[in-house]
């Protein structure tokens, strides 16, 4: 059977291995498995969210509120933007998909960082667009600008803080960069880890309200999957000028967010204390990773997120190490597919991190 020719170019995205798979493959007891592979919040979500979700279970027979009014109201007051400036997606992944379909086709170019979130490239290939990558591993805005001038991309993706490296752009430099981009080019600012970056360093904090007040060609992305501890609920959002939002809406399937997910995300926004505590713990635990790396003489990238990237030495092989960890029930992300001899580890709870250090000491 023949399929869409564009699909030939796509390598299927490999998500962090789920616990269920490790149970089946290695016969390990689920309670002995630790997943530090997908940057979920190791402390879970707020108790208020759990209670609220239980309370709406009786509504499961009905389709969800497709206007998503409660969540839009909550996001609207959280970010001080109008509801017309917001679109909600089944994860911010879905908004990335909408943005590419809205703006690119097979004659388009999409500019991304050399090492960044893999889905930009995959969605761009859906429409047959050409991917242009920087050579620098860290976002180098001068190089981005040079490639913008030379290649005239229709979309530029900036991921700050960046996944899978953890580094972040200075917010002022980001604004200065966007000011130089013509209004026909869509600039997507993916802030999946912005809550962490903003906590660690105010100068990294990108305020979506300011962004869309200044620029009509910017789409800001946020998610409930990371700091808010709702990866399993699949809720993300886009914030942009209403003209962009209206176009993205044309691509949205109806009822793309479930009743339970809408409720969870709305209530999660009301418990900032919980999120704040988790983020504070994250950076306390991250210090332990920095000390561990220093002692083991491994490079660690300064991270503004809830994960660390350990760049291994030449005598160590990230694929082997990730495989050996997996056999012991520890799931981390091997970055060899990104051309790096490195592993990315989500910063877990104190116990989870201690366990990883112990296993790594045996392997390194
Ligand atoms: C996790 C992540 C997302 C999207 O996550 P969703 O669960 O789809 O909301 C987007 N961008 C980056 C960089 C991420 O790491």
C-alpha cells in the first residue's frame, strides 16, 4: 500500500519508556521501577486537583464543555491576556501541530535549534516542509538570525528553557531577536519549562502577555504536563494574537480536551503553593546532581528545568549506561539519537535520586 510520501521521511517519535513496558520486558516489580525519563513532576499533582477530578467523574457520559470557559478564564487571569488570545490543546504538542499545519506546506522552511524538542521536526515533515537546523547546540540567536535572513523560514521555533539540554535564553535577548523578524514569520516560543526557568533566574522569564502585546507574529506555548504534574491528562495551551488563534482554531478537532482534564488543569492553576514547593524541591535536588557530576568528573549542563543532562566521558557510552540502568528498573533518556553521548535525567524525589546515584556509581 502506498502512503503519504511525506511520511517516508519521518522516524517515529520514541517517547520515554513507560513503567508498564519495563515490567513486561524485564519482569521487575512495578514498585521497584523509577521513571526519570519524561520530565514529569515526581511529586505528582496537587491534592486539590485529585479531589476536583473525583468530583466530576459523574459527568463522564456527556461531551466536555467545548468552549473550555473555566480553564480559559483561569488562564486568562493567570497570564492577564484575553480569552481570544488562548487556545487549549491535548498537550502543547497539539498546538505545535496546529501551528505547523496553519503556517507551513511543502514549499516552507522551518528553523529549529540543532538539539531541541523532536516534535517540531516531525510535525514539519507531516506537511513536507524543509527543516533548517542551527549548528550550535545551545540557542545562538545570532546564528538563528543569520539563518533567518538566508533561508526565509515561515516558522522559527525557540524552546526556552530548551529540552533536552536545559539551557535557557535571556528574555531580553529573545525580545530583541523577535523585534528583528518580519511579521509574516511565525515565531513559536515553547515555554514548557518556563515555570522552572523563571524560578531559578528572573532574567530567563518570558512573560506571554508582554510577548503578544509587542508582537503579532508570536505564539507562546505552555503545558500542564511538567511543573503542574498532569502529564497523564494531556493539557497544554497557546497564547497569541487573536488572528493567529483564530487560524489555529480551524484545525482543532471538537472536544479535544476531556472533562476530567479540563477540571484538573483549572484547579491546578489555583494551587500555586503546591507547584512552587515542587519547583523549590527540584532545585534543591538538582544541587545533588551537580555535586555528583563534579565528583565523577562528568559534564553537566547548567539546567533551568526539572531535568539534568549528563554529558558522559569518551570511555562511557550513553546507550550502554541507559540500557544497564533499565535492567535495574531505572528509566532515563539516552540522548545518542540527538548526536550526544549523554543521558537526560528528570530530577526525581530525594529517594529516587539517591537510587540513581547508587546505580550510576556501579556503572561508571
Ligand atoms: C513536554 C514538552 C512539550 C509538550 O508536552 P505536552 O505534554 O504535549 O504538553 C512541549 N515542548 C517541550 C519542549 C516539552 O519538553
